[in-house]
């Protein structure tokens, strides 16, 4: 399950994901996130992401490809910085393996993530 919110003033896309992501859920997430980003960037250019992944299960390999493609798409379409809130070293390792880009960082503290995003 996931939720996605946008804040035009801060050019922020904030989402939270919980539970298990199978291929179908990963596909829905990809479509909804792409749509939210497209609407935000029509008038505001670049954007930032705050991803709360503290309650998501470790991604199965079948869903990793879809999420990896989505993260690459954001990297190619205006993301300035993306902060992921994680609850484990395993989550952090999986995220860095999916997209080893300095614009994507992991945090255990929301305050630290918001500070890094300059929000």
C-alpha cells in the first residue's frame, strides 16, 4: 500500500509505502508517482522527494526492476534530491543498490532528511 502527496510550494513529492510490494503494486506505484511528478513539474520544474519506506517489506526481486526503472526515471526528469526514510540497514543497502546516485540518500530521522532536502 502507498500514499503520494505533492506540495507545490516546496516542490516536494512525499510518499509512504507499507507492507509487501508485488509486481502489480509496484506498477501502480510507478504510474501514480509518475503522474504526480508530471503534474508538479508542469509549472515548477525540478522537484524533491521524501520517501517514507520504514514500514515496507524488503522488495522481492520481481518488483525491484520496476522500482529501479522509476527511480532512474526520476533521476532523468528533474529530481534534485530524494531522501528515503528507512528503518534498517538492509533497506538502505537495497536502495543504494537499486540506484547508486548521490541525489538519493537514506535517513533514519525525518528531521535529518528534511534538513538535507533544504525544507
